[in-house]
């Protein structure tokens, strides 16, 4: 496709990437949208199609019905939660759970999610094969420690915030599919693994998982 209807959102995606989180959130809030998928290797400033909306050429890039553009997964999550508050994607202002929601949303994106940017292509930051391998390994170990920190800090029953489902659960579901992947979480972070498995089973997200994983 080369465009989108004016009454629909357009989401630029890449299979299995962070854009999957936004796909799932759009399904949950039941906002009409079209998706335009791009190969992971094609992402970046050289991708002229995405770059016309986002100079970085990255996903997720969400084009709104009025033509305005949103990037950054956490920002999109907050926008959708505010636009469709009945969806329950985020605790409302005044809810005691909102502070923890905001804390962990930013932690997952700024700390955990960010490790993939550096570890996926360490050669962008260091020269030489051996230094790149060392950097990649160090970042992956750091990521494991970050996940253990989250595991130790939460007591979900059954969701990240307790009885209240939120966008955090979608982030966990998608991000636990990435390295170190689900088997590691089952052994080392069983609470996070339980959240991920529960979100896996949501019928309204079945098509999202099928086309991405």
C-alpha cells in the first residue's frame, strides 16, 4: 500500500519488532488502522518511505488520521490510553496505580528496550570484531539483570499492576519473545513469564501474534 484512508491510522511495522506492541494496543483500543510492513534490514534513514514520516526510518511510526505523526512506543501507548480511557491501557490520573505504571513503562523502554539498540549492531559503536562481541555480551548480561530487577520488584496477580490489566502487560508479552526468550523467563522470571503467557491467550490479539511470531 502507498497511503491510508483519512479516517484510519497507518502503522509502519516490521515483523517481530517493537511495532508489534503498538499493533496489539491498537487492537485492544479498537482503533481502525492499516499496517505497512517493512523488512527489518530495510529500516533506518535509507528507508525513503518511512523517512518521509520519520527521519530515523524506524518503527513503530504511526500516522494519525489527520496526517500528524507519532513515534516512540511509550508515547504512542500513553496517547492511545488517553484517547480511549475505557480501554484500561493505563490507570487514570488520580489512581494510585498510575505512578507505578509510569515508572515501569519508562523503565521498560528507556532501560530494557534500549539494550537492543546497542546489542543488535554493536559495530556502530566500537571498531573491531572482538570489541563488538565483548560489548554485545556485556549488554546482554546487563539486560538479564534489568529483567531480574523487574521480576523482584513486582508481585503480579495476575497482571503487572496486580488485578488491573494495562499496556505494561503487552510490553512484557512482546519483549519476553526477544533474547533471552521465553525459556529463560520461565526459569528465572516466572512472574513475568506468567504475565506473558496470559497475554498470549487473549483472543483479540491472536492475529497480531500470528503475523509477527
